[in-house]
């Protein structure tokens, strides 16, 4: 009995007195004081291709300790890596709030 009274009073102060609800915000992100942020790690590592359909990045492991690596491996590490469709989907979410790079 006591809890039902609390539940009823909790809903009454959450609702506006006029009975109308705003279904969307009329303020911009700047007025609200916050913005979505691009993922800084992805921003530093990936660049979008001109088509905008995928991303590219340089491969890691090519800068030091190269004596023990075979020439074929060093050539592969010098190539550019292209994102897979799954990575592209995730990178668009991380990088596209305000731009691709």
C-alpha cells in the first residue's frame, strides 16, 4: 500500500502538468553542451577510400627487428591493409559522427 502511493507520486512529477510530451529534442548538440565523439584510436589508424565504401591502413611490424623476418614477409608488411565488410560497418560507426578522418 505504501509502495503503490510512492509509485503514483513518482510518475506525477515526471510528467509535465499540461499533459503534452515532447517526442524529440529541439536543441542542437552545441546548445545541449555535448557532441558525439569520433574514436581517436580508429581516427589515427584508418583512412577512408575515395569511394567511401571501405577503409585502409598500413600494416604494423615493419619498422624494427627485421633481420629475423623473411623478405617475403617484409614485402607483405609493406602493403596496405583494406578493411573487411565487418570492419567497415564498425568503422563507419566509430568514425562517421562528424567525418571520415
